[in-house]
C-alpha cells in the first residue's frame, strides 16, 4: 500500500498541507481571502479522495459537491463584497472556528464508532481544514461568516449522512452490515 493511499495521509496530512499552502497563496490576494483557503483545501483534498462522482449515486458522493458549491458561493460573495464577508472580531472568529473544529472532530468520532470509515475520514478532513482556519483566526487574520459557510455546509451534510446511516447488524443480504456501506479502500 502506497503512503499516498494511507487513510491517515488522506485524512490529516493532505488536507492540512493543501489548506495551509492555499491560504498562504491567498494572502497575496488580500486578507479577506485567506480564510477561504481552508475551504479550497477541503475541496482539493476531496477531489483527490474520494473524488467527484457524477451522478452521485449515494448521499456520501454528494458531500464533495456540497463542499465545492459552498466554496464557489463563498468565493463569489467575497469577490462581490456581499454582506457577511466582513471580518469578525478576533475572539469571535476564534471561538467560531474552534467550535466548528470540535464539531467536525465529533462527527469523525461519531462516524468511526458508528461503523463508517469513509465518513470518519471525511470528518477528519473537515476537522483538519477547520483547524487550519482556527490557526488563521488565532493569528488575527480576518475570518468571515462567508468563508466558514462551505465548512459548515459540509459538516451539516456529513451529519445528515451519519443520521441516515443504516444501523448495525445483519442485513437482508446476509452480509455483515457493521462494515461501512460507503468505504471501498484502494489497495495499491
């Protein structure tokens, strides 16, 4: 198995590196854009794994599309200087991003204990990039509600996927339903 296909790399390292690198690049465009780097890092991380499938045949396959649509809407709002794109105060922005990070990590734990490794990995991806947004908020860089919108929408979508996850036990096909119905690892 290649290091690039390891779940820890896909869930923690790749989103972190992408979110930090994109945020640093967006600093050149201005401080308003820096917080959007976390959402762009999430979109690129889910583009690598699990990828964008169209048409989405399951609820989980819609999560990358939710992240992409939310990021495009947030980028458009920031470009047009729409309401909600002004920076929050530093303490408020820090509290908002830390709470969002804790919620994403709680979703990852819920998915891991609930039996879906794919949803757990997506929750860790979300937790990692919201952690990057928390670092930027801690440094005093502007965090706006619009820049957190894609992360919040992805978290809500993840929570809905977890809520609709079938319960454990034997299903009608006789297979073990405790295995994740969404997780298909790529062994290389």
